[in-house]
């Protein structure tokens, strides 16, 4: 999907379920945090698709995603908690690709990636 492609069904879901009744970027970020927390079926396996400065994961590495991170959410980055090297840490959801996700998990993550592309 290119940046100019609009997904009307996804736009409606974002407007009526995720960012509904939000009046600031902080409130919208919390709406996303709640939506992802409600619709991601934890735990699930995911693959790191890109290295990032704020994360120790390397491209191609597989991790178990166990929940939403307590890291402050923003409209440009959500963090999830992963099991990594015998400990748990928060990493950006945007650097992960789920492996065989449930339908709800797949939709929620695709909604988030769609939002980031806008």
C-alpha cells in the first residue's frame, strides 16, 4: 500500500474506535495504546525487520511478544514487551513483524502500521 492509498474501512475504525473522543496527541496515543492492548493476542512470536538505535534487537531475530510496555506511548511509536535473552524489555512495535498472528493481532498491527504511514 502506498502512502496515497486510503483504506476507508481502516480509516473508519481508527476514527470511531481508536481516536474517538481524543482532543490532544497524548489522548490519541493513549487510544492507540488501549486499542493495541485490547486486540493484540499475547503472547505471539515476531521477527525483527529492522535494527533501531533504541532497541538491542538485530534484523532477523525472533522474539516472544508478551504485552504492552509501560514506556510512554506516542503517536509515532508504541512499545511492546518482549522476552529477550532471559529478560523482558520494551521495544518499538514498528520494528517487529508478527509470525502467524491471530486475525485480531494482524489487523491491529496493520492498523498501527497504516497510521504510521499516514
